[in-house]
């Protein structure tokens, strides 16, 4: 996709930069500070407001008698704290603001697989904005848009990322306190790669890998090594969602009919053997366990039954990502209860409804996000990510989702904040007008 012009969100008249003088700021924070300073319209000066940094729990920003202070416990929290300080210092001569959240993951998944592979420049700009909002986790969804050296047709003519490009993104995210991880597929959603003859020996159906085939696991190991190599994090999302037709193609011709639960758990356990050898910590989309538990492949069916032997076969060291994008109102509570019965670590994935056209359904996204976060608080599920899918050709301008991203962050860092609160934060972090985004 083309590089996005950075001033695109800004509609205000040019204003003078706020001058700040940081005291006791860790050296590791300064490169990131230099990157976000233009967004906040601040600059360092010995004649600026003195702002002391100190380590502590949560976030506290204050200004008393012309002296500022920022207290936080993690690198990513500093950048949110900085945006909070600037927000209040622009309008108040004295203030003290404290935030604390139980959420340990404030994350985003960005789709880079639908003919819209974000440039490194755009990713960096987006990460700067997300840092000011307080995000600490990010991943680029790459079905075949990363380079696997042994497979020349994997991602061919698809704008695939190189190792150096992904490493540059990870380095930049780390500078801002954001953990960046790979997000790939090791079972389904590989139909684009499967158009090449190179993939024929490992195909079950038009999009699903051939489980139980040794060549499949050699391929998966190559993918895991290539995808994880550029990143510091040992976490990796390995997909495995929406493989409803597994076992119905080459697998059935080779093995006859086999229960899909057994095919799925057998494949997952083989993949987990590889990830353990590589020291990786995988997560998967959880839908197939529930789809296979009813007669209509419905993820959110209340009557899904997962047999005891299947529950036991789920590896104890895989994280389950429950995804719900608001399409089944009221399902979050009973689905989280059903996930708890599997006794595995749960991550919640909501979604910004940005896959229907040129602009996201902001109001719908806000309602579904609020319901999801309320359910997570009630069930003590404290790893939360939001997704920016690009289905149907990635028609949407990625910057149009930023208001919904801001709303998500504010609801994770605060308990049910008002829209006025979200709008004020949005203006500070992006320079944008929230009402303009709501009316588009």
C-alpha cells in the first residue's frame, strides 16, 4: 500500500511546541521520546517545564507549582503517561491523574494478507500513535506475506516482507515498549499459496494443509523459523481457525473418514512439538474446538459439546484466543465460561468492523468492544487485543480505525469512560477530531 502522509489526521492550526525538561529519564526511553515528540508537539529544552521521572505502579502524572512528574512501571506506560501529561498540562496549571489497569495485554492485530501489505514506514507511524494510546502488543497477520527462503513461491508477487523489514518493525516497536510477534497460519487460510504446484504435496483441500504428512511438518517448521526469526518475542500466533473442510480432500483419499476432532488435535500436537523445540510460545484461534462440537460448525453455539478426550488432547502450553466481533450479542459471557472449561490460558480478541467497505462501522465497533471488555473484567481475562481485518480486498484506510483504537485503549485503562473522555484523548494522541470520524 502507498506510504501514508503523516499529517493526514491533523486539522488544527499550527501551534507552538510545548517545552519540557526531563529529569532522571532512563536512557532507553529517549529514542522513543524523540519519535513521538512531533505527534505531541513537544520539544526538550532546559527552559521547559521540569518533568521528573520515577518508577512506580500504574501511571501517575502530576503538575504542581510548575514542576511535573511522571510515575510508571513499564516502558510502554511511559508513552501513554507522556500523552496524559501533555493533555492536562495544555489546559491546567495544577493536576494529578492516576491510572491503573489489570489488563496486561493492550494489543492489536493488523491484517497484511489481503493485497494491502503495510509499508515499514506506515507501520512505524501507526506504532507511534498506538504507543501514545498505551498499546503494548502488536502483530501483523501474514498468511503468505513473509519470506520463507526454502519456498520461492510462498508470497511470490504478494508484497511479502523480508527478514530485514520485519526486524526493522520489531526494533521500532521495542523502542516504544511494544512487544511485536509473528501471526501466521499453520493449517488453513493458505489458498493463495496453494495456487502454486510447489504446494501440491502438502494440500488436503483448497486452503487446508495435509495433516499427518511429514512433508507438511517440514514445511511448517520452515515457516515457523522464518516467521519467528526477526522478532525478540517468543510468542507466536499460529492461526488454525476456520478449517471446517479439513480431512475431506487428500486426507480422506489417503486415510478414509476420520473424526475431525482427532485430525485437528493430532495436527496441533505435532505442530506444538516443533514450537517446543524452537522455544516458542504459541497461541491459536479457538473456534475449531467449538465448531466441531455441534452439527453446524457454529463457533458461538450454546450447545457445543467438546468430548473429554479432546479437552485432554489440547496441549497445556498453547494459549486460546477467543474472537468475537459483535456478531452474536450477549455471547461473550457464556463463551468465556465454555473456554474456562478447557482449562487453558485465554486471550480475548475483539474487532474494529473495518472489513465491509471504505470506512469502519465505528458505532457498532464501540458497542461490541465495550461488551467484550466488560465480560473480560468480569471473567478476569486480562489479555485483550483488537483486530483490523482486511477481508474483501482491504478497501479501508487504516487510519480511519484510530478512533475505535483509542476507544478500546481508554476502556482498557479506565472503567467505562465517557465518549467525551475518549474524544479528548483522541485529539491529543492523533490530532484528529472524534466527531468527524463518527460522522464519516
